[in-house]
C-alpha cells in the first residue's frame, strides 16, 4: 500500500504542475490510454491484493507492474527517456537471459 501511496503522490504532482483537468484529459488521450489503463489496473490490483486478498506474492507482483508503468510515464517526458528505457530493458533482459541460461539446466 505504501508503493501505491507514493505512486499516487507522483501522479498528483504532475496534476499540480499541469492543472488537474489538463492532466486528466492528457491521461485519457488516445496516445496515453494504454499507459493509463496499465497504471490504473496495476494500482487497483496492488491495493486489492494487499487489503482484500492479503497475498504478499501477488501484491509484490502488482506493485512491480505499477512501478514499471509509473517509471515509463515519468521517463516519457524526458528527452530521450523512452529510447533510453528501451535500450536498458534490452540490455538488462539480455543479461538476465544469459544468467538464467548459465544457472538453469537446459
């Protein structure tokens, strides 16, 4: 629940900078709708799994998805941010895959 509170605070800060109505209309614009859907779904999922299901594993998974969506949103406003994230994702994914191949018998 702490992650959700921090995440909501970050979104609220964008809302204060842009104005609440401008920020909401921007979030629900056609270009941002996939992010908004992913972010709000993961936010609700995190709170639900933490409060109702009391499942630590599902809460951590949903919180991770929520943080990925939020980081992607914040970096999308930095020049070269999304390109940098894509590069780092490929780099880290390749490194993790090579590590998994060394550890797991195949």
